[in-house]
C-alpha cells in the first residue's frame, strides 16, 4: 500500500514559480485518489477514523519548482524494448518545450550506460523537430541497456551536465536505480528531480493499473497464437506451443488468450501445475488430443520454474534468470507422446522480439502521450523519487518505493482467470494430490 | 447521477436458485463502487451523513433468479454498426451455455424489427458452434436496424417465444426502447429480464467509462488522418479534411487526433467556433496555410451545427438529423481561398463506414467478452431495466434511466482537450467578440 | 505497338564512359524482348520475313554516356498520389549515388511547377541519408502537382541548373510533358536525358505489364469492399456501393473484386450497361435484393459516363473531367427502390484518398526499387524520351510515344473479366436490345 | 527444359464433351508459350530449324474430356503450410461447381494420409457454401501431412471413391507422389486425371515463374526484419539475426531484404561464404559493428550447410534434413565476439510458423484463384501428370517431370542478387583464398 505521505522532496523547497501552462484546470497538491473504491470499505475505514489509502493526483500545478528558462532535463530509457517508448520520449520533449518553454533537453543513450563516461556514448540534443515522428517506429530512439551502474558516477554526470530533471523510462530494476539516484541526490543536497515512467510489458507493476505498451503487446501476441492454431490444425495431431513474456505474472498470456479464444491451455506463473499424474498437464493434453486431435498451448516464460533445479543466477538487470520453459515443455510433450507410441507434430513459436519491437497502437500511443505530459507536470513541480501512474483512470504520483515493493499477480479467483478457464476449457486445477 | 436504489425488479421476487458458476469469487449484491474517487469529497459527504453516489458492482451472484434449464434468452442488436458487436454476441452465448447451462438462445435479426411479426425476419438458434468464429469479422452477425417499434407488439413476441431474458445491444435510442420494454413487462407482471449492452462509437454514454468498439474506431480513424496528411503535403497548398463520427461529443475525433499528432485543427460539438472574423476558423486556417502550406482538419459530424438553420428533422433512430458539416466546410474553405485568389487543393475523406465495420481489436475484444459475461451474470440474477457498464475499471450495473439521462461531453478544460490543443497548435478559442 | 527502332537520341552521341557498376551481367544494347510470346505467331512472322514487335531490354550497359562525376540528376513526381512514389525516389537516389557515384541529385518539388521559377518552390538536395526511410511513408516526399507548364521555361530551368538527367515519375499527362521536354531538349541540341517512370494507379499503361503501386492499391481497396459487405448485411435490404479509381479501365475494380469475392456487381468503363429495362442493372439489382436481401456494388469512376450529357470539360492534368457516377448511382438506386415502395439502406464508400496515400506493400516496394535501378541504368547510358517498363517479367525500355499512344483496357472475353463474372454472379450483359 | 511434347494422356482418349463454360475465348490445344523471350535467340533457333522450348498454354478448352454430371473430383493438400492454400481449394470448388456443374467434390484430409484407409481420416464433401469464406483464414482447410504413402493403396482409394480427377496441392515431394499416382493410374488403364498445383514458399520451382503465397510470405517476413533492426539498434552492440525459409534457394530471404532495406548481411544457399578468415563473414560483421555498432543478418535455412558434417538424414517429406544454421550462427557470432572481449547483444528471431500460417494477401489471393480456375480447365480437358504454372504472365501446363527435375536458384550475377548486395552493403564475396 503506498504511503499516503507526500514524496515531494522537502530539500527542494517550496514551489515558487508560476506555471506557464495554459489551463484553468490546475490540480491542487492535496488532491488524492482512493485506492479502494468499494463504498462500504471506504466508509467503514473513515468511520473508524482511518484515512483510506490513496494516491496523489497528477496534473499541472499552479506553482512550479523549476524555472523553465533555466531548466535542463535529461531522458533515459533502460531495460528491454516495449511498444510506446518513443511515444513517451516524444511526449516528454513536446510538453517540456511547448507547455513549459524548456529548451535544454538531453537524450541519454543506451540506458544508464549513457551516464557513465567510460562507455563513451554521446548524448543527443532533443527538440520537437528531432522527435516529431519517432513514435511511428518501434524500439527506443535513445537505445537502451540492461544492468546497474555506479550511482555516484551517474549523479556526478547529472551534476556535470547541470541537469535539473532526470526522466527514467524503465521497469523494476530501472526504477530501483532511479530511487538510488534520487536518494544520492538528496544526500548531496542537489536540486534534481527524478521522475520514473513505468515500463514493463508484463503489466505487473504494483499500484499502476496498466503499463504502457501492454495492449499493443497482447494485440501482436494474438498473431502468434493464430499461427499456432493454424499449424496445430494443419498437421495430424498438431500441437502449437507459444511462449510469451511474463516473468512473474501471466497478464500478457491471459489477455492474449482471451482476445482470440484459440488457446486450449494457458500456463502462467501464478497457477502451479504438475506435468505428470492423472491430474497433470500432460494427461489433460492427452485427453484433448484424443478427442480433438489438435491443441494450442500458451506458456508465460515464468511458468513452471518449479520443474527446474533451484539456482540463483541473475541476468544483467538483476532479474532471476529463468529456465526456458518453452523448450522444456516441447521436449516433455514430445517425449510423453513418443513414449505412448503416438505421433504428434509440435510447432514451437517464440514471438517475443517481434512483440517487443512493435510500435504502440493508437490506444497505447495516447496513453504514452498523457503519461509523458503528467511526468513533466510532476517534475516541473519538484516531485521526485516517484513514478507517474494511473489508478481508476486518473493519473497519479506513486513513490518509487511503493511501485517496486512487489509485483502484481493474477488472482486465480478473479474474473480474468475464470474467463481464461472458460475460453480454454482447460481443467481448473492441474495438480495431483 | 445514478440513483443508488436497487433496480432489481421486485416483482421478479427473490433469487432462489443456486448459481452453477464455478468460482469462489461471488459478488454480494450490496457491494457498490464509488462514482467519485476523490478522497476529500468522499469523506466530506460521509461526514455530512450523505451516501456518496455509487454503482452496484457486477459479477456472478451466489444465488440466481432464473433456473438455467428452463431459461430461454434472446439477443438483439440495434442501431449502426460498431466494432465488437459480434464479440458481445459470442460472449453472451458462450457464457449462457458453458457457465450456466442455458440451452435455448435466440438471435433476433435486424434489431427491434425482428420482434415484429410483419417484417417476417426469422430468428436464429444460437449455440457455441454457431458463434464460435463470428468475432473475427466486423459488422453484426444478427444484422441490425434503426428505429422504434411498437412496445406492446415486442413484449407480445417475447411472451410468445417464452423468453426469460432479452439482451439489447445498442445506443441511446435502443436503450430507451429497452426501458420501455422492461416497463411494459413489469406492467404485465411478466418474469422477463431486460439487460442492455451499451453501444456507441461516440463513447459518450453517461456513467459508462468506455463503450466497446471505441478504441478500435479511433485506431482505424487514424489511417484516414494519415492519408489526409499525406494528401495535404502531396499537393500545392494541400488541405486534408476528415469527418469522423461524434453527434454530440468529440471523443473519437480528439482521441484520433492525439494518437497520430498530424491534425492541425480539431472541430468538435463541445467547442463552438466561428468561421469568419479575425478569430474565426477560416482566418486561423489561412495563417497556417501562409506559413506551412498544408493543413489537416478533423471535424466531428456534430460540430458546427449552429451554422445551419434550425429544424427538427430526426432520423429513424429518433436522433436529430445532423446537417453535413463536412461538405459545408469543404465549400466554405474553398470559397474563402477562392475569394482571396489563393489556390488550395482540398481533399475530403469520410471514413465512417470503414471505421464502423472493422472487427474489434484485441483490447476491445476482451472488453466485449467481459461485458457479455457480466451481462449474463446480471440477467441470470434477475436484474432488469439496467445496462452493464464499467467504472474505475470495475464492471457495474447502471439503471437504463441513468445511462440515457444525458450524454457525456468533453470538458474544454480537461487534460484531454488541452492535449489536443497542444498537439494541433490550434488557437484555444476560435470565436469572435 | 512500339516502334522497334532505337530511341537513344543520336544527338547524345555514342556511349564512351566505362560503367562503374560492379556486375558481370551487363545487358548488350541490341537485346530485345518479344512482345507476343505465342510460339506460332512468332514463327509465322519470322517465316514471313517480318521482325516481331519487341522492346529494348533494360539493365546496366558496359559503356555509359554520362560521366558520373560531372552528372547532375533531377527527380520530379507529378499527378495524383500513388503507393510507391517514395520507393522510386529512394531507389533512384541510392542507385545514382552508390552504383554510379553521382553526387548531385536534386528533388524538384510540386511536380512540373517546381521547374517554373514564379511558383517559388525550392529544390531539395537529395542524398542517401535524406531518402533513407522515406519509403516507409505513403505520399510523395517531393510533393506533386497536376497540370501543364511551359515547356520552354522548364528546359530553361534544366539548363540553368546544369542538369544532365531528368527523371519524371508520372502518368499519361506527365509523360506527354516529359516527351515535350525531351523534344525541346533535342531541338536545342542539349545533352539532357529524360527518363520516365510510369505511374498510374489504374494500371492501364500501354506496353507496361504492371504499374507500381497497383497491387498495394487493390489490396487496400479490398478493405472498403469488406466494409461495404458488412454494412450491406448489417441493415434490412442493405446495399454497399464502393467507388474506386479507374478513369478508362476497370483493372483496379476487377482485381479488388477478385481478391475478396464479396462484390455482387462490378461496373467498369469497358463494359457498357443500361440502368433501366429488363436487362438493365437496376432490374438485376432488384432480383438480387429480392433473393438475398443485400448487395455489394463496385463501380470504377469512369464507368457509366454515357448516362451524362456530353461535355468537354477537362481537369488540370488535361484529363476529361468525369461525372460522379458514384453519387449518380446512389441517387438512381434509391429512387428506383423508393418508386417501387421498397426500403433499401444504401451506404456509399469512396476510399480513393486512403488507397492512394498508402505506403507501398513489400511486393510493390521491390518493384519500385528495381524500376528505379533500371531507370538509372537507362539514363546513365544516354537513353532519353523513354520510360522504364516491364514485359514478360523483364525490365524494358519503351518510347514515351508508344506508352502514351493509348490506354489498356479489360477485354470482356479475358480470363480476368470472366472470373469477375463468375465470382460476382452478375449477368454477363446488362444491356437491353 | 520442359519437353515440348504433349502430356495429355493418350489412354484418356480424345475429348468429346462440349465445354459448358461461357466464354468466347477458348484456348486451342496447340497454343504454346515461349520459354525464352529474347528475340535474337528465338529467331536464331528457328533459323536453324529448331523449335524453341515452350509451354502448353492453359485455359478453357472448347471440348472437354470428362462429363461434368458424372465427374467426381478430389482435392488434397500436402507438405508444410503456405499462404493461399485455402484460396486454391476454394477456387477449385467454385470453378468445378459454377463453371462446369460438377457436384461431387471431395476434400481429402491430412495430405496423402487421407487416401490411406488405416489412418482413418474421413473425407469432407466440398461445396460452395462449405468453402465460401475459408480464404479469409490461413493454414489448410483440409489439413496436411508430410511423407510418402503407398501409391497402390492411394490409387485403390481413388478407384473405390470413383474419382475422375485428383488435384494435388504441394511441393516437390508431393508432386513426385502425384506423378507416381498418375503413372500407376496409366498402368491400370484408369481414366483419372492428376493435376498438380505447385506450392512452395521457397519460390524455387522449376518452370514456374512464381509460386503462390510467396509474396505474402516475404511481406510477413519483413516484420521480423523490422523487429530485428529495432532490437539491434535498441541495445549496445546489438545484432539481430533472422532465419527464414529457403532450403535450396534464397528467394524469400533476398526479396524480404529488398523490400525493407534494413538488412546488412544476407546469407543464402546459392552464395557460399566462409565464417573465418580475413574475407569471412565474421570479420565483415566485425567491421560493420566497429563502425555502426549494430547489424541485421538474414539467413536462409539452407545456407551454410557446408559448415556441418555431411549426413544423409531426411525428413518425412524426403527432403534432406537441414542443420540449424540459425542456432549455429548465433553460437559462432557470440563466440567470436566473446573471444575478442567484445560484448554483443544478439537477438535471434525465427518467424517461420508465423510466415507460413498467414492468409494470402490480395495479390496472392487472385493468383490462387486463377491457378485454381486453370487447374480445373486442365483437368476437365483430360490433362494429367502435369501442374498448372505461369510463365511470361500466362498460365501454362507443365509436365510434373519437368517441374521436379531441379530447383531454381538465384544467380549471383542477377539483378536480384546485385540489388541485395547494394542495399545491404555486404561484401560481394565472403570467401577466403
């Protein structure tokens, strides 16, 4: 639950510059958005004298902290590709330039590496003409990288470049890094705001109702499922196996399954399953094949990790290194049917890079635009160590500490998962004993 | 504001059949979702002893009203096409069949006409195999029609067919019709539930945060804007003019403008504008052409109706007949520049039918699926005279009377419209005096 | 039939510079491609001592005319938009730069207007980095215009700019202009080559087996037909009417009809039809509606011009101004059914601007690339007053005079039209008497 | 070179039924299409008294062999999926039914397995209503399988089902099977025509200028290249590696490379390359990375097989089993840079199943329709042991023996490959010594 305390860094001092933004709709700083919208629970809490958990509402402030004419902002994107990164970059630049009149905007290349001199990545000057059409292409205009860098060196770089604001586009690891930077800045008594834009194609970020690019991602993933279905139907005893993103959560996989309705099994990290045994997945798959002679299986990359030996390997982003459940399932399925003397034709599709590199669709594009606008409002108002989120369809400010406290996961009793069970027809439980 | 009173029709009596739905997540009937999520306003109201406005939460009930084995449901779609109608029909059928075991499902063809014997439209028996793949195609599998029909005759038909449930997919006019049907049913002391599924491509339905098909619609509309932009740049003094749907609201137009960022003027019903005069649209267009030599204009069909003589003509759906602002603007713009001795090349694009007939994209497809599921839960629980909606990302029940009480409109001070002003660069006000 | 005589302009003198192109596959100048590929007809002609008609084969020549280091080339695009223009421009620039080492390449803006000083359009310096990604967008990177300009003034401009080569991307009118320019150049004894790239979305250019952008165009047109079909099925007695490009020929319309198979009537300029009478179109439409209750009609813009009073109006490109057959049919169809007392719901779709402004699909993109490459080979070898075409899948040189001598039209006995008759089920003849 | 002799099986006797097809454009049986269209070579041959190689022209014959009212046709599709199979099936059924009045049409399921009783695959009755919309979906409506079956058993099945015609949709292996069936039929003195429809996504079929689905395939492959490019640019020293179909030829890979222009290396079976050494691929890749810091590599699956130990393994279709060059390159590239102490980020994309399962685009859809129509004309006229092809844009009959005699391959001196070299900028030769 996000702390309800303010996260404007006091050391930045009170706001004192009138906002140049043209609007009659400034958001007062104290306005807060309820986390839980159930009438009874809210009124019970209030009746008990508790303040219900809530988020600070995002939006333009009447007074801002940074003088636009003296403000230099920097933008960095980290981690894997995701649809919409360029829309966010574009929106940040456009809003800084046109609404606030900020003229110094730097693009940091290759993620946090770009703040470390020894990598030798040059910064890019960003302006409306540079970013005007970058949203029509996928990927990251600034390029990206994974992995931690030395926090002191990064803050040194920000100081050296005279940056007042750093926008960090990235996921869990990136935001932990942003938090470390913000805290080092405070420790040095610098006046630099650090504002995060939450990127994860897994859509499992805590206190953020939807991450950008997620809709585009499951839209594109649907094509792979369609192909898997046609391949499965196209051969005798055909099986289409599709691996999708989702390290700790199955949102992408579940949504893609619902959007097309061609999957027969959806395997996600939140719902454990056995392979063997009467209630296990392989037996269920066998029953499906015996009656329908083809099957489509979706598996999130983080599903079934219990089948592997435990180890502590981590990737450059500091994430636990996942074992390849896709190849493992392929082998186990082929082995199972081979042992039974049945021929199956299994086709394995991994569309991950195609999904990640797609440009944002129209809906995500708008979402990215508004995330960027609200990030600029927050930064100019002197907010720091926070990310811009959305809750109940309203843009919010959330402390980085809250966002990175844990991952969202699908509740097996939720409407979402129940609908997946229904459209796939898969057994509710594939666990023995 | 929706009445907070219950709208389960008392005459249907209390629920008494245990639900066959497999879930541990039944929604208790009293659970309500706050309309306003601002912490201060909610606690102020409660402190004053007022109950804040709220919606009944949708979802499966532990006890239901209709015995599935004896239930016959009918589905009708009315009004213009909209992406996702087939997804809704499919979801209703699938949920009725698989979750509740309802085996009698009728498709009423050609809207309310299909309930009137003299039109001679035959009903279709619907089952999972019939609707399995209909969501891959746009349009309405049941066909549709506009216009009112005699309420008594329609209820006669429902009685004759022994229907227990009528699902009405449609917009304002359709839902007013559904309300009249529900009230006639009550007057006759019949046990028939009438549940609406709110369809309007304009996305301006009251107390519904997003109507289905809207995202798909502005996604497709973007293509027309892109074409208009290329045509405008492709000829000397080129102007691209695109007319989009939006009778009383500019949501579709504004979202399409934001998604692509190629429009220079967005004209919507909510923001009046003058054509002539120093502050008028034509002068602003002239300034744009003088500096950039091309321009893209989006106009919602309901914009600028003040330029026409008032009359009271109405179309078959009972909507005020709109004057053709697209052709009018084309003529006025050409005339204005012609009078100045300037050559312009104006290309007028009306993509309406292409937009309407598109299949739902992945995101809308999921939304339609869940709308359908929740409509079935509501109907089986004996809810009537209501529509299934969504608010704060939670599915809700809303009385038809509330939904049809007025239309949503864009607030010119909202972030949405301010963002449009920013991306277009158009004057904040194009009104003289 | 193209003259078999050479059209290298003698005044340019013999080639004398060795080609810098890296290939072992130079095309000898005398190699010719047969027009007719029927074995019997070719051998009969040869037996009679006649040379069968043929085209000069395109491709790199071992010796070229222009010294690349001293060559300045200009590129102009004229007439309406068409998919692939930017691919052609890009390919011309890339081939000039990389294969021949030409460093001076000018982009003439807004068609032939760009060669006339009083319009004040500035030229653009073109290089690989400028054109690198222009093919990802539709439209014309150089913009375009319609209409004739003074030939003397245009040649003055080419002289003033020291151009050695002019590439003209355009249709019938543009190529006639190019021919006039080439002839004025000869009269002035200048050493400037004029090479055309044949652009018409109608695909009716004589001696060119397929014009670029045509495949993309009918691919996109298919979407409009799909919408028309869904709109027709979506309403009682629905009729979808789609107007497509095709001034004198129905290739686009016929191909779009074949690609989807949803059209019931295809009306093209080559196949006259009556509206009234027992065999007329309206009666045939009535029969269709009586049995199937919906219909889709495609009409090429040049069809049915006999229904209008004859006049001689011409548009800026010098084309006969066409009467609006789409609106006329809409009115006549509505009138016909109204007079019979039948209600029909007719939806009229004109997707022309969306079709024209689409980026080339992959297949057209390759075709445009190879057209551009071969145009550069031709120009560098000193060919002039010709266009690059394709025949029997081989790139060719065709005199402009031949290409503009007449338009191709669909033969009603051809497999193409017979297949259209079959997929539509429309009457073979809709003419009375 | 195709034999110029006729391949109508004499045992079928002369045609004697007047064709029911409505056309004035019957093709006389002796009409032949030149293979080589170079004027000089053709006239030289004729001058020497030789008949130049040619193909029998396809099209409707005035007299046909089979009486439509007594004809039963069967359709089978074999081998891997390919865009357009359903368009071909649909067209065969539509033409048989509507043009010839054939009412008995069987769909054989799962390839040649469907003709072998012990597999137990049931046949499907095909009619216009069954196949009406199957072309909107990819895959094979009849399903498919790989591998040989006993010829005698298959002919037994055709006899038992009283089939007069068998249409075989498939590639090299399938057509060899079709030839064996046709020869067994002759040996048994049966009156059954066997007509092939040439399917290979590799587009390397001899004497067929383009195989169906090929355009769609490289269109879709382009998406994978775009993703690879964005992934390569998105990470420090990013490398995108895409494996595409192409067992013995690089047409798909080369065309995809040309269509997008984002590839830096294209590796195909026809152009050998070394990995190591100064002129080798790895060194060339290193030079590219040193200057541009990212690279995109396309590799056809049949390229670089020389790097593997020779073996004779074959797959179910009888094709030589290929070693996985994609994974091999990935390993070698990573190893090479690792040994140098350079970090690279290589992303490997294999879009094969997505490419194969795509529905035909508009252009391929028309091509499939016309292939199907001409196959029906051929079969009804009593042609057998042949496939329908296209040459010089004219549909032709080609003996199966000719089509399967060898594979087409890209000539490294051709315009196609020279254009690939130009757009990629890769070294002309990557071979040492």
